[in-house]
C-alpha cells in the first residue's frame, strides 16, 4: 500500500498546541464580530479575485464587487502589459465608472458627466474641465494594491500592505507555480450566494468528518472508504496563517462508467496508472483567510468564500484548464467534472445553511471541534488573534 492510502489521526504536537477547548459560537453569526473581521482582516489581506487568463491581452478588464467593503474593483491590463487595480469610482463625484463585469476597452467614460480615464488610471479628458479648481494629474483613479501568483490575481485594500503577496504565500508560491492553474487559459465557474457566515461556509470544506453522511450519494470524492470511513487525511500542515492537508485516497474507489470516461478524457493516463500519484494530486492548500485550492488533476479546484455580511457569503468555485478543449469528449470531461463539483456542493449547501440557522438562534454559546476538525480550529484561532489585536489597538486609540 503506498503512502496515499495510509492515514494518520491528526493529534500532532502542532495541532494539540491549538488547544482542545470548545470554540465560542458568536463569531459565526454576530454582526459586531464580523465588523471587526472586516476591518482587521478583509480590508488588509491579499484576496484572490480572478486569474490572468481573464485579461489575455492589453485592453481587457474585469470588475469585481467586494461587498464586505462596499467596494467595486476594476482590474485592467494596459498596453505596457502591467496589471493594475483601481477603485471603480469616478473621481469627480464618485459615480461607479464601469457597469459591466468584464470586457475590452482602453478608456472608461463615466456615465454622469463624461470624465474619461485611461486604463492606466489617469484622467484623460473631462468636459469643461477649465472650470474646475483641480489639476487633471490629481484626478486619477484610486489605485488598489494588486499582485499575481501562479496566474491568480490578488488584491489588497490596504493602501500599503505590510507584506507582498509572495511573502504572504511563502512556501506555496513554488508549489502553485507547478500547477495547471499557473498556465490556465480558461476555466469553468460556479458562483453561489449562501445564507451563511464566511467561516462556517469555508469550514465545511476544511473537514472530512461530514463526507460519509452528506456525500453518501456522490461518494465523498474518494477521500473516504471502508478502511478510513471518516476520511482522516494523510497529514496536516500549519504554515503561519495558512494550512494544508494531504487528502487520503481510497485504494478501491467506486467509479461509474461515466466518471471513468469523463476523467479519462481529462487525464488519458488515468486509465493505465493511478493518476492521483501526480505530485500534488491529493494536496489541499488553505490560504488565509478565504481561499483553498486542491491539486487533483481531474478537478483543478480553486474556491474562495467572500463575506457579504455576518450571515451571508458569496462563493466562487473554479476549475482551471490549460488550453481550449480540443474535441467533444474533452469538452464532456470538463463539463462533467464541473457538474460533479456542483452536485457535491449542492449536498453541502443545505447543511451549511441549516447550521447557520441554528447558530443564529443564539442557543449555543460554544461549538465543539474534534481532532479531525483541527483546520477549523486553526482558522478560528488565526482570525480571533487578529480580531483581538485590532480591538486592543482600537481601545488604545491606535487605529
Ligand atoms: S461623477 Fe463621474 S463625471 Fe461626474
Ligand atoms: Fe462536502
């Protein structure tokens, strides 16, 4: 039996150092805790909002809404090939500049009084500008920090981030750059709105405890099996604010003929050899605060959960592909893979929202996490450290 089929219970020293106490329930539904998370985390952390394949040439742009900050972000690629990000806000009187979520255009004209901006951010022209009391060069769009790693575009609403993206991601950078996502030219996408806190939603995808109950129909993604019914991972890793796991692989997965056909089209070698031997085939990376990625070659999965409010979130699931599909079977393989991801997700959604409804009642002061839910505990611990530090700074008048 190779390493992929062995597993360990996660009682490592590092895991135990996070403690075993119950976790307070309030942070999973209370507005005041969310307000602190928004200020101490989401407005000052690198957040994935897209991929460079959406901006394949100069002139392309995308717009993304960050509801938690009431912000709309315009990301452009200009003639110099540089990717820039701006607040999608006209500097005249604040009108939202671009109303579509993507396109190709090298200038943007405000719908209100016609101020026109270059995709590098400068104010290019404005009707009757002589009558203003300001210089054009002082009217550029307001820039937002943006950096790219492995093709993924991250923004940071902090005007001067304390850390660049590469330092923030640390050892993941080299690993991610070897993944298909770094070379992706297209993707399949599924966006969902969910009536649940961002941590509660995200946590569902950090534990395998639920797989055998919620995904009995869809098979638990090969991460559970007779000899490992609870899907204990091969190992966990803790990397500052981030965390990883190696997902256990069922040595005798039950695959339908359709699954075999579809996955075989994505990885021709799959039928001859265990394609999950791929170096990152069972790797799972969770980066702070709200992104995770799975290296499975048949589902090159990137998922982030963006908060909207304390009890509402928007999730984006993408499967990133390299090159266009070249024939109908490959197309089928990709579509099938995405449909399967959606199917599994629809099983999750019901219980996540039910958990939120229960928590909203305030009936529980605490929730309980077992050893296999250690990644949830790690996220909560890291979030709470930042929230408490921010609260302290607020009380001391430092922010
Ligand atoms: S608000 Fe944009 S041109 Fe007036
Ligand atoms: Fe699930």
